[in-house]
């Protein structure tokens, strides 16, 4: 019995995987993606670092930095995520960009080059990885793997694979 007639063979589906060139877009450089993340991080720290001072996390010269309680971690995460969406929500929803990406003329799109939905950005690209980052030890490893995958030829990070997304040079630049 040959493989074509095997009733136990897995079903086959035709899939279309397009390269960035086939989708008619230019991938963002690794450096631009890194710079955008750093800019976005600095903007988040503008709010979260003063809150950490108010919470007494940073002691004086004689006091060591204290660890946050679970409640403090949750409050800080909620404030940080809230501030992230205050800064970036509109840009993400309308053009697949954060402030950092906008400043560097790059944006998030689907791998076929089409506009990406806000729900896909948040629900598949961000939220799972933000949640995983809080898992002790494993979260750090997965976050590191996610970031290091940008060195693949495709320049896709793990969150790009999960969300079927890619970061491109904004053609409107």
C-alpha cells in the first residue's frame, strides 16, 4: 500500500508561506528593532522607577535594594502595562507601532504583509510572553530564547512566530 492511499496518514493542507520579499516589504534591521525596544523601555521606566522609589524599593546608601512582595509586583505590572498602552495603544491599533517603532520608521505586520490586528498584537504577540516572563527561571529562559531568535536568517523572534507577525521598515517613511 503506498502512502497516498494510507487512510492513517495525516491530512495535508496547502499553506502559503511568503518571505518578506514575496510580501513586498523590507524587514526592519535587528538594530532598529533593538533601539525601538530600548526607547519603549525608557518611556515605561519614566513612570515605573519613581513608583519604585515611592514604594521604598531603593534604599539609601546603607540599605540594600529590597525585593518586591507579590502584591507589589502585581501592582507594578499593572501600572507598567497600563502605561505601556496609554503610550502605545493608539499607535499599535492603527499602524502596528509603538512610540519607539514610530520614531525608527518600523512597524508590525502579518507575515503576508497585511495590516495586523490589535487583538493579534496583544493576544498573541505580547500577553503570553509578558505572562511567561513572570514564571521563575523558565520565564527568563523563554524570554532569552525569544530575543535570541532574531539572529535567525528570517529575523523573526519567537513572539513573531506565535503571532504570525514580522517587523518591517514602514513603507510610508
